[in-house]
C-alpha cells in the first residue's frame, strides 16, 4: 500500500462514512437478533404446548452463532459508533 492511499483511507470523510455504515449495519443486525430470539421463544413455547404429558422437556439445541448473535450485533453497533466518533474528532 502506498502512503497516499492510506492517508486517503484514514481521512475524516472516509472514516465517518465507514463508521456510519457500520453503525447502520449494527442496527440491522440487532433487529435480526431480536427476531431470532423471538423465533427461539416461539419454538420453545410450541414445544411446551405440543409435548405429551409426562414427556421430559429436551434442552434446546443451539449453535454458537444462535447463542451469541446478539453480542456480535451489539459489537458491530458499538464499533460503528466508535469509528464515527473518532472520525468526528479527527
């Protein structure tokens, strides 16, 4: 990478645009995470309603991403805020 390209990439306007884009992407991911939690709750509720009396409740099978997606979404959201604030004070 040449020095001029790196300076243009780290300019205030470009950093601000990147920060706002990442911030908006974080908002979208948080909405998806919220919907995913609702879906998991509805599945659990359906499992409670449809199981036979006396049948033990099986623990929900969740992948790592399903468990921690909200944390990743919040991380992207906060990263966008940090980048935009750094760009504003640059």
